[in-house]
C-alpha cells in the first residue's frame, strides 16, 4: 500500500522528534489520505487523496454545480424577468 496522494504525489516525510533535552529520535510523518470517488470526464474513479486535495475537489465540484444551476436558470427564464424580480426584491431606500 503506497502512502502517496494520487493527485499531488505527497508522500512520507522523515524527521526527528526533539525532546526538551534536545535528544533526537527518528520520526515518520505520514500524509492524511482518504479514499474518495471522483468523477473525471463523466467517469467515476476511486482515488486516494490528501485532505488538501480533497478540499480542492469538493470546492471545484460545488462551483461546477452552482455554474450548471445558474446556466439552467438563465436558459429557463429570460434576463428581463430576472432583472424585474431582483429590482422588486431589493428594498428602495
């Protein structure tokens, strides 16, 4: 089992635990990986992603859903009626 992110290639890093007396012992830093299903070009694929990449994928998916819903709304309603709805909802001060 490889401990690498499938997106950014983040893997194991090595370092030291340093005590108060400055004594150094070896330490392994492992990435925080999660299994996730990602849709790429209409194909669902299972990937191991670090938490940073997982957050980027989620925000990208949310942005695409918002863009799709806005495009569908624009197609279903003409722009003049949207402007009148917005103008009536904004209180005049």
